[in-house]
C-alpha cells in the first residue's frame, strides 16, 4: 500500500480523558484498518491519502461524501468479485496447462472424464463399488507441492463411503484393487469446482497419493 505523504504530522496533545479516549479509539480503528487494508486484494494500488479522506468524510460530514455508503458497498463488492473471478480463471488455466503436460508423462493414464492417475503399487484385492465403505491413507497436495491434508502424516487412516467423497475420488477408488497405491491428479470439475475449501482455491486441480487399505464390511 502506498505510504502517506512525507511531512504529514501525527503530533497530538492529550490534555484530558476525552482526548485520550478519542485518541485510543483512533489508534484502535487505525490499527484494525491497517491490518484489513494489508490483506485487501490489490492493496498496493490503494492511495492512503484518498482512503483517509473517505474515512474522515464518513466520520465528520456525510453530506460531503463523493460516494454514498450503498454505492461504496456495491463498488467494493464488484471490485472484489472481479478480482476473485480473475484469480479463479487463472487457477483453472494453470490446472488445464498442468494436466495437458502431465498426460504425456510415462505411466500417467487419463480417463474419459479427464482424471489422471499413475499406479505406484497395484494390489490384488477386490475393487470397491460406489456403495462400499473403504479405509484409506492419503496425502493431498496443491500443484505447487503444498500438502493441505494427510492421513498418512497423522498416522490415522480414514474410513468413508465411496459415494460420499468428491467425484474424482469416487472414480479413482472404483479403479483400485485393495492393496493398491495410486498417484492421482483431479481436475477442478471433479474436485471442489468453483468452491474454495481451506487452502484449496476455487478451480484448483489437486494431486493425491491414495492407498486403498481395505473394504470395510
């Protein structure tokens, strides 16, 4: 965020309790505002002097506002929506580009849905159906290698019904004999789509290492 103009003064005399509480409120609001602005998308382009003028106008003289509060809310919402849409489109393209390159790698199999997987170890047990309950170990990664979840690291396998997980997992698990370990790349439309989930951004392509331990009866 652009810094305030050089030479602006923050000197103030606190002569009584009203001065002190007024200043304390200002410090509190300013501190919270600074934290909010610092995490605001596109904050590097914000002009602090204009931001402060808008703040003072809203506090002192509503008639002097150059933008009505409702219009300001609408403008902010549209701005954030545009940024989020651009980020989601960029994430989708990054995933598509990755999958296009990944499908040419040795051992990678691409299904009709666009799911990609590679057999690390092929088990000899039965394959689960959509209604089966299974026990698995897994590690989930973003395309940059960041681990966002791992039962393997926790040392606790998970048990769930095949039909209750994301579509990419549903498809994968029905391809895996018990005892198998596969590496899988799941396109956004077979994962969480346009929704975010913790560190998973909208339109993210995800990578998992999945070990099918057993079909739970």
